[in-house]
């Protein structure tokens, strides 16, 4: 094997950070196991100070073929702001799982034409399947809109498994509208989400006709439809998890998530994982405190100060469910407690 093939086969240390489709160039970074464990986003946000190694995609693909790397990673899909980063961090505390989060290339490929994605995806899935411990198994936590290709990812020949994370509509509306930065993110993603939703439902809805609560509700429908389709088509290979259920019964929910990936920690191991700092900090920025009590405060803030927008969003969902069976069926995926 070439030195590159040997390095790729040895560990995930060489990480594919960026892909330029026009030139066919891939940027590789050197990441340690600690880097993977620390970072919430494997994208440009962590580029500062890292040495970049450019390489032609064709050379990278040949090295992967020479190294005979397999596709084997599983996935965490989600609708955004529903604890997927937290769960990824908790699962990664067990030696049997190697968890990596939101690679930039996967986000880009999710929005690519099918033929381009088919060309590039197998190579990168093999890279994302590598682990530092040969006995471990990789679990890739995606960005929310990667759910658009969840069915495609779950249709890979090796039959991957996935968690699908969300919450009922009212809780999602209160979470987004009550958050500090979440509303701006929802509005920024709205054109992309509405385009996807119109394509899925054959509708012709216009963003200018939607109020604030309706925009957030539309985002919930767009992303949850993807998870519902994946759960239906992949059947038992997708475990649907409600984030509110997780906070209400963390031990049992975490055990179920591990079991879905065929990992069976002891009760004391699960308790030890849940006793760690992850349950008391904001997973995307662990330097900030965040726990179940603070989450309840965010929800209460949203329900008090954005009550009219929440009602607006729920009415929009009710109308949509009356007009489209797909929306009506999706409402049953995450039911209020």
C-alpha cells in the first residue's frame, strides 16, 4: 500500500475537512481522538491553527480502495435543537462507540445533485467509518437537513442503523421561539426548508405568506417528514427518540440508544455516563451551563412571550394535516406526553 493508504487504514487521524467539487480537491486535517471527542462541528469553525493537506479526490479514492476500507458507520438524524449533540457525546463516552459530529462534506453532499452525491458519498462514508479502536464502531451525527437523504443513507448495502431524534410540535415551537439564537437560524433555513417541503408534498407555499410561528412549524414538518419516511422504509433499523422523554427518563432512553447500536453497558456504566459534565452543559458549547431545569426555563419563556406565534404555528399544522395525509401521519411520530 502507499503511505497514504496505510495512514488512512491506521486511524481516522486524517479527516476529510472540505471538498471542492469544481476542482476535485479534498482538504485533509490531522485530528486526534481528543479533537473528535471535543468538537461539536467538524467544519470550518475548527479550522484555525490546523495544518491543511490538499489532495486530489481521485488519489484519495484510490488510496481508500487500496486500503480496503469498509462502509460501516451508523447515524443520528434529528430535526435540530432536540439534544442530538448531547446524545452523541453520551454515546461516545462508551469505548464501543466512536462518535463524530456534523462533517461539513456530508452537509454539502446532502444538497448536491444525486449523480454527484453517488460519485463522492461511498468514499467519504468509508472515511467516516474508521475508528481509533479497531473494536469500536462509528456513529455519525448529522446536521438536521441531512435528514433529506436519510433514506438514501440507510439504503446503503451494509444496512446501517440510526437514531431519529425530535419532539412534538408544541415543544419544538416553544424551544425555537424561546431561544436566544434559534429563531434567527430558523428564519435563515426557511427558504431551503420550504423548497424541500414543496417538493415533497407537491405544494406551492410561499415564504412571504407565513408568519413567525408558521415558519417554525414548517421547519418542524420539513425535517420530521424526512425522519418519518426513514423510519417507515428502514423499519427496525431506525429508533425514534423523543428528547423530552430522554430528559424525563435519561437512564432508560440512553440504554435503548446503546442497545440499538448493539452495545450493552451495565447499569452502573450508564449511571456513570449520565453523572458526567455533559448533562450539565450546553453540548454545542460545553463552556456554557445547561441542564433540564434551564431547558424548562427556555420552554416557559417561549410559551409566555411567544404564545401567539406558537398558536399560529399549531393552527398551521392542523390545517396542513387536514389537507395532506403525509403531515397528518407525521404528527404521530412525536406525540405529546
